[in-house]
C-alpha cells in the first residue's frame, strides 16, 4: 500500500470551519455557564454536577489505567531482551530449552510462559512469510539539533552507543540547521571522533534554511535527514524493510534496553515495517533542577501517556519514536509545513492503511529534558510556549475529518469514535481545569434568587465531594512518582519531601500551564493567527 493508491486530503473549501470548531466549542463551554448562571442557574447547577461526576469517572479510569501500565512496565524492565533475540534467531535452541525446562520441572512460570508465547509468535510470523533474524535488522537514528550544548548532545549519543544492543548495528544521521551550522558541525565532528567508530556509520548533514514549501522546525529537519538516509540505504543496497528509523530530539537519552527491545518487538510484529513503535517518555534528565510547577507538568504528561497506552485504538505516536523505514517513506516522512508533525504523520499512516495501522508499545523508556532556562521566570515562559505548541495539535481536526469522510474502508463507528475522541481531548485540555475550579460558584454569585434555594446550598458540597473523591488519583500519582524519579544527588530529604507537596499545586499548574496555553492555541486557530515553531530551551544545571 502506498500513497499512489490513497490520496491524502490536505485542503478543502470548508477546512477553515473545522479549524475554528475547537476554539468555538471551548468558548461556548466557558461563556455559557456565565450567561445561564444569570438567566437559568438551575441548568448550570445540573451541568456542573454532571460534569464533576463525569470527571470522577474519568479520574478513576485514568488512575486504573496508570496503575496497570506502571505494573506492566515494571515487569518488562526485568526482561533480558538480547536473550529473547537469541532465541528468536535460533528456534531450535528455544525448543531444546523448553523441553529441558519441562523435563526438570517448571520453576519460573512467567519465564516459561514467555518462551511459550515466543514459540507461538515465531510460528505466526513464519506462516505469514515474514520471519527475519536480528542480523538482518539495522537501526537508524535521525538525530536533530539546533543550538543545543555539546554536553547535552554527548549524553544522548553516548546512550545509543552504550546500550545492551550492539551499536555497530546502528546508523546515526546527525542533522544540524544551517542557521546554527558552525556550532552544529563543531559538535558533530567532536562527537564523531569520540563515538563514530562504535556505530555502523555516522552521517553528518546540515539542513538548508529557506527551502520551498517548508517552515523552520523539527519536521523539515527530520524529513531532510531521512531523505539523506534513504539515499545512503539505496547506495548500500539495504532493504527498507530491514531498517528501523528512530526520530529523536537532541535531548533524547535511551534506556540501555531500548534498541534491544525495539529490535525484538520489530521482529515479532506482523507487517512490522508499517507500524510505529512508541516508547515511554520520562523527563528525568534535569527533573531536579526545574521549578515544581514545571515538574508537575512533565510528570502529568508522563502519567497521562502511560494511562492512554492502555487504549491502543486512540493512542497516538508522538515526539521521539521509532518506525519502519518503509512507513516513513510511505507517509512521505514528516510534513515540513506542519508544526505537530508527529500527530500528522500518525494520522497519515492511519488513513493510508485504512485504519489498520497500529502503535506498538515499547516499555523501555527514553529520557528527555523538561523545559529549562538559566532564568527562573523565563523557564515558565518557555514552558508555556511549548505547551501552546503541543496544544496546536488541534489543527489536526480538519485533516482527520476530511480524510475520514474520504476513506470508505474505515468503519463508520470508528470514524465517529476517533473524531469525537480528538475533539473531546482538546476541549477538556482547554476548559476542564477552569470549569472545575470556578463554574460551581457562578450560579450563586450571579443570581441572587438562586442563593436561597436548597440546590444552591447543596450543590457546592456535592461537587466538592465528587472532586475530592476524584483526587484519589493524586495519591496514586505521588506513589508512582517516588518509584520512577531517580534520587537527587544532593539534598535528598527535602527534595523527596517536595515530591509529596508538589501535588498541592495541581490546580495552579493545570490552569496556567495547561488550560490557558491550550486556549491560546485554539484562539489562534479560530482567528487564523498561525503559530511559528520555536525550539524549547533545555539548560542542564
């Protein structure tokens, strides 16, 4: 399947209308409670009670999914992926060891079950005619940088070289920007001198500034680098189906098991070359040097991602991730005219495959930086800008709607489900914290006659009870926080105590560093004020 058989719709005469819808809905959700608190306060009271009840169930679902996801990640953290790869490469050895385990008695039932599942999967892949050995597979890293420091870049490249997976099977495509050419080349050559011999190849390229039909940003640089890689593969006669391409930001440090798990998962996945492989994102690189509110934001993002990973129907690929090289080519890499390039590529793949495209989980995490600058208040400003850029993903709505309508092979129910989920997620992002914080008090404040009713007396208590019960999730978040964040090297006691108290600032962070940037992004779409891509600064302290 390729783009010749599926025309991807990128424009429509009603495109602007659908771009405006997220902003219109958010404004309605925020303005109508004010208006109806004056003329029909009972309606608002019922609305906020039902809204708080819905939020309770969403919170319980999120907490349950997060717990399940966390437990699963802990299980996979103990897996010896290179050993499983060796079994994959030698099915006869797998059969021999299984018989030996059965003969002497099964001591580790989980490990035995893992080997049985592996044998079954080998059979499935062989029957599909897709069996490959690990020595056929090459990993390629598209590594983009713009004005990052040598120290930050070195730590990332070092992690690729020192994992358990053999680095001589990894190609690095180091892509700097022409506007930062001298700095990028100096760092690239220094890094290549230190680590280049440990990789299969270390390609250095500079993305030219001002190419036609491009906006400056991650997507245009990544596409440039991927096309350099494609030319390299063609010259070396390397099959695309044997290449896994990882699109990494400059601060992306991989867990030691990442490439081993990725390669193993790629080998055992049906139609492997046309899937996306999504790792966990942990912002551990500088977690102890950023303000509490910034830490809350990145932890909240991590936990939401972990919880959403339990519903693969709506789970989208984002940020640093991996995929088959063939998929990158089929989607024409990353749209150089779009800011949310990750979600746009996800949806492009979804439509090219008639909704049968999947995101495959990789449990081994990657470690990234939270937004940080040398000045305290500038850090908050830059975090706001980054979240506004993420929320600008609402611009995907018309792309999704018109391609859903054009694709006749995707079931109607799934079309409605995907569009509704996309709209609901952006609506909740922009409005939920504000509605939950302020709307409950509006009827009594704005309508004097309503204040004397029984409903006015009871409603704030009911809403408070529902939201307090929903806050049980915060306890779970705090517990998991202690287990996933590495201990600080200094001031261990007070730093760790701050992990508990930081959750008291959730309402503040969710309004000013979540809802408001999301609202601005939607207002920009509503009034056609385009957003420019801005690299988020990452200062290590």
